[in-house]
């Protein structure tokens, strides 16, 4: 079990930018060590340590004094993670969207300038959506105390309002940064595709080409986009906390249901894929025939398997997070 000083240092530095944490941690430990060393003979070191921590004040208030500024939309504690996440996604998501639109435009035989214009327009809107939704996710994480767990629940005020024993034990990450950013990336990419202003297939500005999904599916994309937005917020919470919680797992399940339910409903009615206008001429000589029932069944099976796996995995990790 860690000492009261370890827990206090963790509580303070959790609210600071990463670049400040090591130096301030060493400074706080030195302050406690000096107080214990300077105590009168016969003093109980544990009591001196405890009183020194109380004299230093509430860890959140002390962290605010080190930063020298008040709260912001995204405070210094989460700003580096927000910037790193946003930079990663702004490189990857618009590039993937533009590449997809370039391939679709080339397969459909569009003029070069229209292909490039569509790809650039798609990349721009993907970047706007990524910036907006990632920022919203981090704002929610900042306001709900993600990354500091129950530290934010401690009352700000005099030393009588808290004790060092109230501070939680420092915990290691349950979900690695790589795994967490991968989940954020997947959610952001799908959300950007669903919210593209143009329509993949059908008639766009006088140009008619093969439609992949039905009008019903296109109309319900807003429900699926809402599901991906909810999933993105959940994945950002996991990224900042480093672990799953029961509320986050429930939020992730809600997002998965919002995305999957319309697809399952449309597939059951055979109203998901526009079979009559599928651009099969892109493949071979155009005589390809699709087994509709098998394709829809496989699509639904894959989505339900992914939903089931993510649900079981997230709730299992939420149940074991307190053991770390």
C-alpha cells in the first residue's frame, strides 16, 4: 500500500500538465521529508507527515495554485491529451475519408477535377466533425472529472473538510493509450462518414451513379451517427481515465445499440442495401449476382458479434477496474 505522501502527490499531479508532474512531485516529497526531519525528537513521523499534508492544503486547490490559472473549457490537466488525440485524428480520419472518395470517384469514372474536389470537400468536413466531436468529448471528460476519479468529489475548502486518508490509491492504466486511441479513431472515422454532407450513391448535383444504400438507410443515418457520437464520448472517457467504469460501459452499450438497431431493422425488412442500383459494373463484367439474404444475414451477424464482444469486454473491465 502506498504512503499518504504518495497518494497526496498523485492527487495533486493528476490535475497538472504532464510536463510539470515530475518536478512538482519531487518538490512535494522534499517538503514532507524536510518537515519530518525537522520535527522535535520523539515526534511520530506518521503524524508529522499527516499534518504536513493537511498544511499544504487540498490537492485540487494546490494544483490550481501551481497552474496559476482557473478552470478552462479544457483545462491544463487534459489539454495535452486533447491536443495529442486531435492531432492524431486530424491526420488519419480526413486522409481515410479522402482516400475512400478518391477510390469511389475513380471507379465511377468521374472527371479528375470532380474527383479531387469531392475528396477535398469530404476531407474538410471530416476534419470539422473530428475537431468538434473530440472537443465535446474532452469537455465532458473535464466536467465529469475523468482521469482523476473520486478526487473531484472531495470538497474544496479548509483542511477540516478532508483528510489525507480520503485520497485514493494511485492506480495504473487498465487500457493502454494505443488501444484507447484506436477506439477513438474508429468511432471518429465512422461518425465522419455518416455526417458527410454529400451522399455516397444516387444523384448528386446532376451526376447519377450507383446507389449502395436505400433511401430508408440514408434517412436513418442520423440515428446511427448519434450512436457513434455516444460511443466516441465513451471512448474518450476511457482514454482520459485509463480504465472502464460502469457508466462508461453503459454509455458504450447505448451507442452500440443506437448504431446497430437501425441496421438490424432495415436488414430484416430487406431495406438496407439498394440491390437494383448497386454499382456491380465496377466488378468484373457486371454480371455478378449477389445472394441478398446471405449478405444481409452476414452483415447483421458481424455487427451483433461486435456489439456483444464490446459489451462483454467493457463491463468485464469495469467490474475488475477497482482491483488495479
